[in-house]
C-alpha cells in the first residue's frame, strides 16, 4: 500500500480497498463465466481494522454460488506488516456479479462444481445470504414509508439530534 492511497488520517482509504475488491470480483466472475460481468450488489463492507501504508494487502476470492446469470464472489482481504509478519483480517465481503452476453443481456453461467466441504458450506451459506437479502429488501418499503408527525417525534426523542424547524415535522 503506497502513500498516495492514504486518507487524511494516514490510513489506507476504504475506497482503495473497495476498488481492489471490485477488480478481483470481476476477474473471478469473468473467469468462471467466460463472459463480461457487472457488479450488481455488495454485501456488506465492514472494515474491521485499518490498513497502514507499507502493508502488503492480499485478496482471496472464490465463486461461492451461481444462479442463472448471477454469481456470488466471496472475497477475504488481509493485510500484512512485512517486517513483523503480523497479519490482520480487514474484511470479508460478498459481491454479486452478473454475466452479460453478446446481446448485452444477462446470460447463463456454468454451474459450480462443489469439490470440497468448504465449497458446499460456502454455497449453502450463500443460499441463506440471498434469502436474508430478499427479506431485507422487503424492509426497504417499511423504512421509506411516510410517517405521521407523532411517530417521527417519538423516534427522534432520545436521539442525538436537534430539530431546528419544528414545522418540518
Ligand atoms: C445487472 C442488471 C443487468 C440486472 O438486470 P435485471 O433486469 O434485473 O435482470 P434480471 O432480473 O434477469 O437479473 C439478472 C440476475 O441479477 C440478479 N440481481 C439483480 N439485481 C440484484 C441485486 N440487487 N442483488 C443481487 N442480485 C441481483 C438477479 O437475481 C438475476 O440473477 P439470476 O440470473 O442468477 O437469477 C442490471 O441491474 C444492471 O445493469 N445494473 C447495473 C450494473 C452496473 O452497471 N454495475 C457497475 C457499477 S455502476
């Protein structure tokens, strides 16, 4: 990780890591599908530990699941201090990539060969992750719904905010 990747605090910018992960997801998905792929969704990115300038970042990726045109790529990111040998796990994220055909439409990808217990575990976990994501999507309507002023006041009470203009509510 070179100094120009650092943020104002001297740590590596999260966007640098995200960009690397996106490229690795693309490489993994396009290699499996033999097609041009697009990033559709990322679940989820929590940076567990900061990455320092000078550390060696490695990204490990696998195709965890395939649907029809979509693939879920699991990516584990680690960062190593090459002097001390200390290795930190910075995050694990799951990128959903979709393969596109010559007609620019989603195209069917080859099935996944599950050759080890780990392959099976990852595939099964991806099924659950997809299921939970669908449930999460259903909550979006609840989050976005119009609320009456009394409910808004109740929700804001106790939160660390000041409402400047009461008539906004
Ligand atoms: C990806 C894209 C082509 C999907 O189009 P669509 O009309 O929804 O097509 P489909 O409904 O056939 O979905 C295709 C696949 O994507 C999956 N998919 C679509 N939206 C998804 C989402 N938000 N999360 C996870 N999977 C998703 C579908 O489940 C489907 O999977 P399957 O073929 O394995 O069953 C379209 O959303 C798109 O072009 N998005 C922009 C992607 C992009 O430009 N990325 C670069 C970053 S800007």
